[in-house]
């Protein structure tokens, strides 16, 4: 096995340096406990940025991947295969949506939502009604089009000109009405804004927005890339808001560590895409789809039902620490944001936690924790103990 120094040297020589990597090399793990190449233990409160929904090396997930890889690795969407069909049935029956399209990533799922809305509107109203309203502090992906949809200027630098057809609004109905015009076809929202700082939208606003979209025949598009697949305490976050969107994107946690994304549509949007309108070479890949079927089997209603309780436990314990560097917590389920006090740096605190053995994330100006949904109480307590020890002594932990 290569040492960390050898890995870092090869990375710097052969890999585009577009990531601010932590000086940690992970070798293996189980559940929410990971181990570095040096054997050091880490508690995982990041889950690969919300991807490892059932933790690392879950035996049921690993068996499903190995069995499918041994049977059929790829065949393309020119043919039928069992895994993607089983997965579509499971996602639709558990979400109340009508049909699924599979791709590879969250950005690809969101691109699909945008294409869907524009084709729906074109067929019904003709040209000139293709604008999508998005919200301030939103994040929808790294492609040129999903960056154009993203409501954070910090992600926009260097990459102009952007795709046209987006208009931003604040998360309130008056702002959306002001942004509206004859050219609007859809509104795209994250119900909990992840990269923006783990900011849940108000339930009343979301329900009023759903009615406005219905009244004006705009599609209501929900980006569930980070909130979906049990993360907030229901299979999809929209199920806690009392709405039924026209289309929903998903990715991250769906295949438990393998690349997969896509979208679900309701009954009226089922036939918007016809043959040739949209495609993805690797979409519905048999191995990724088999992995996702295993994830959904593991994340049954009982397991997802415990997510909210685990989130409450973690948030309560973090606030009870009363650390001077941290403020209030917020979020839903196991999607947790923690405010950072003035005079402290979220990047410094996150780096200190990672070095101290607790894998963590930032979001907006705060910290973000996205543990595997299967995390045990023992693992949560280990992570909390590391947090208290590290942040009590961290140089970024005090005012001034």
C-alpha cells in the first residue's frame, strides 16, 4: 500500500488540482467509521458529501454490486434490463410520482428538469416561454446551465457567458411574482438549500408557491439531489411539505456510493419526453441500479423513520456543548447546518475537525453534517466527543 506522501505526490503530478483536498487518504471503512492508509480511525459525518446513505461497505449493498457486476455491467438504453426497471418501480411507488429517467449526477438530473419544463411549455404555448425562476442562495450543479440556475454569485466567476433563461428571486411569493413574466415556464427550488447553508424553506411559502405554479401552469421543479433518499426523514423532502411537484431530481444517496442521478415526473409530465428527446449513455446502468435497489431495500420506512430522531439527537448534543465558536443548529433529519460565531472561520473549524478524526463539511458560512442514515448511536457519540475536544481547543474556536 502506498503511503499518504506517495499518494499526494502522484496526485499533484497527474490529477487536475481543482479540489481543496484535506491531507487525509481514506483506505477502507465500515458503516460510519473509516480508516486512513496510516490506520487512523475517522468518524464519518460527511458521507462523501451526502452520498453514502447506507454507510461504507454495507454487506447487502456490496453483495448486490458484486452479484450484478458478475452478471451484466452495461448494456445501454437500447435494451431492457431488470435493475433499472425494479428501481423505477420502487422510487415511483414510494414517492407517489409516475415515471423515472436515469442519468449519472445531480447536475444531469437538474438539466433534465430544465429540459422537461421547456419542452412541456413549448408544446403547449409555443416559443418564448422558457424562463425558469430559481432562488437566491440556491445551488443546482457545476455545468454551465446549472451554474446559470444557481443563485450564488461566488460560483459564477470565470465562466461567463452563461446559458440564458434564468431569473432569480428571494424565497418569498412577492419576489417570485415580481420576477415572473409571460416568458416563465417553471420554478426550480431546493426545499432545504444545502450549499447555501442548510436553509429549510418555510412550509407556508412552499405551499403558496405550489398553488401559484398551478394557477399559472408553471412546472414546480424540486431539486432533491441532496435532500432526497431519506436524508431529511422521508424518502423525498417534498413529502414533508404537503406538495406533489411536477418533477423532482435525485442523485447523491440513491446508489449508496456509485454514480447515479435522474428525475421523477408526475402523471401530467409522463409523456413530455419522447424517443430522442433526452438520453444518457450510462443512465440506468445495471450495476448502479442494482446498488440503488439495495439502498432502497435497506432504507425501508422503519430505517428512514429513525432519521429525524437521530438528527434531533445530534443537534441537541451540539447545542448543549455551548462552544463559543458555534451558534444555533438548523436543518431537517440528518441534514444539519451549524452556525459559526463571528470571529471564527468555518473552513478552519472544518479542517480542525477533519484532522481530529471527524469528517465534516462546510456550507455557506457555517458547518454542515451529513452522516450516513444508518449511523449508530455509538458512532454519533464518538463523533460528538471528537467535536467537543477539537473545537474546545481549536484556534478558530474563539471570538476575535
